[in-house]
């Protein structure tokens, strides 16, 4: 007997807004005991700029959560404490490993680290992306139900609408360039979004010790922000039957001894632990009933159905391609610029003791005494881009039409061309100054540092 189609409302998922809350967020907590939190957030940017954030938070008492009654109040408290925690860790000259427990035009951010338009725009584009994606959830659940009843016309209609939304999302993503400058993002915003896991190169080697007032405070390591933590991104892959393998593994490399078992991308599934529990369980429920890919493969003679399904894959692949370009411009290129600047400072003088240590200044190069890391090939991001390309190309694997499959497999995209040109220019620059372009180099991501051999890597830099 087939499991029932999951109902979004049973998993705190809205048919209109998807994984976003259906009601606007609270602008402040009304109970007086939380006034201290709200005062810190009201003066957040000035406390960060004056490096007073740690002293102020250290002076706060431990405030109980017993006066949080509504879901909206819990979300507000969660948001406030997350900003305070990241501000406390990364808001000084060096990170601290001891942590006290304590349409776009219609949107605005309640809290930011920098007070900049760039940071607000970065959050708002992400929220608008989620909101525009919301209606695809009931749409694709209807498609799954229609496939059970062999209603090919209904499945085709749902897939056509899904493809249009994916196309819109690609255009929405491009609006990031309007008001979020890559230099501001990489050097001012991104450091505050880092986690405490695998952050040794950023000055936080052992995670964070959470001082809860007990004699045995706990040390924790958490990943930073990642698009893999977005429930809607994983929902897209699930409903279209897209499988992501461990990084670097080819489709035909699965051992025959594994039978029907499919290799899972450990990092993607690990990131589900950062999602709200009901949303995580919703994705698991959708996985148990997803049937669109199999239905299309069993009905290849239905040309309209095949075109609609392949169109969805093409639009999703184009979306990932645009994102790959964005990663190159906002992270890879800026990391190379930072590397060049730090090299120049090293040649002229010793590193200043007051220089800020965080994710923007972090890099890992194998020393002369260490065995070079073979996986860390390339010049400032080749391994990262290899992962992103694999994740993008895996979107095209379920394609049914032979011609479309050949095109997706061999066609060069705009991102491929742009990244190749940037790589060439960077190599030529290194050769001009007498540096070997194949020096081992790694860019720490927000959720983890990543090398080509790491099965959990790559998406951390989404």
C-alpha cells in the first residue's frame, strides 16, 4: 500500500509561503524580561563598531524562556539570540571560543550586523526567493497525486507551471547584484555568517564553549549559514528525483555489491538537522512518495510530458548555473583578491597583532614542512567550483529526451565560460609575479572548510 501524500499543514508548511512563516515576524518581544535582549539588538551595529558587544552581553543575566508563549515569540527570540551569538564570536579583533548562553520592495530586515544596504539586500533576496517558491509545494504534491492516478495531462500542467516558477527564481536571484556589492559581502557580511565548525583557519579551532553558568560548560561546533539548510532547495531536488552523490564520484562508479542502495551526499543530509523539525520530517515524507521521475520514464511516448519534465530540469540547472556565477564573483574572485593583498602585506611588513582574524582573512596553504594536500588543487577555489559544477550537472541526469541529455552533458554554460576566463586571467597574473599557479589553497566555507576528497563539502559555501 502506498503511503499517503503528506499534507503541508501537518508539517508547519504553508501552501502560500512554503517554508516561510505565514504571518509576519514580530518586531519586538513584549514581555519586560526580554527588554535587555531588545536593547542590545536596537544598538547592535554601534556595539559591533565600537567592539563593545562582548562586554555588554557578558553583563546580561541568564533570561528564562518561560515567558515565550507563541510560535512568533520563539522565532523572534531565536533570531535575536542567533545575531547576538554570531556578533559575540566574530565581533572582536579575533574570534572568541567562549560563548555565553544568552515582492522585495515590500520587505525589510529587522536586524543586521553591519547596518548596510548590502546586508539587508542579501537577506531580502533570500526571503523573496523562499516566498516565490512557496506555491510550488502544493503544486508538486498535486503532481505526485496525479501521477498515482495516471493523469498525464495534470502532471504535465503542474510541471509546466513549476518550470515557469524556476525561471522566475533565476531572474530573482540575479537581483542580488542590484544592491549587494561583492567586496562588502565578502569582507564585512560573510565573516559574521560563519559557524564554529571546521573554523580553525579563521581562528576558531575548537568550536565554542557555551557558558551556561554550570561547572561543566559544553563545547559545541555548529555549521554556519548554507543554502543546503534551505528546505525549498532540497524539496526541488526530491520532487524531480535528482540524486546528489558524494563529491567527485561518477554516476557509474557505484559498486554493484551495493544493490539498489544509492550513495547519499552526507553534507546535504547533515544540513537537514539545521532545519525546523517539522520541515525536516516533511522532506522525509515527500521522499517516501516522490514518483514524478519514474512516471515520466515509464511514459516516454507522451511528448508533452517529457518536454515539461525536461524543461523543469533545464530551468533548475540554469538556476544553479546562475548561482555558480554568483559564488565565483562573491567568494572565489574576492578570496583571490584578499590573498594577493595579504601576500603584499607579508612582503612589506610582519602581520599586525591588531589585524582582525575571521573568515575573510582565513586561508589554508600547505606549509613546507607538511605534505602537500593533493585535493586542494587549483588557485583559490578550483575544488569548490568542481563541487558546484557536479551539483549542477547532476540536475541534468534524470533528463528523458536523448537530445536534451546530450546538450546538458556537453554544452558549455555562461558560468563555465566566465569562470574559465577568470581562472586564466588569475593564472597569468600569478605567472607574471613568479608564483606557481598550482599552489595548494583552500577557501573556508561558512559551514565547513572543504577539500575535493571530503564527501561532505562544497555546499557550505552556498
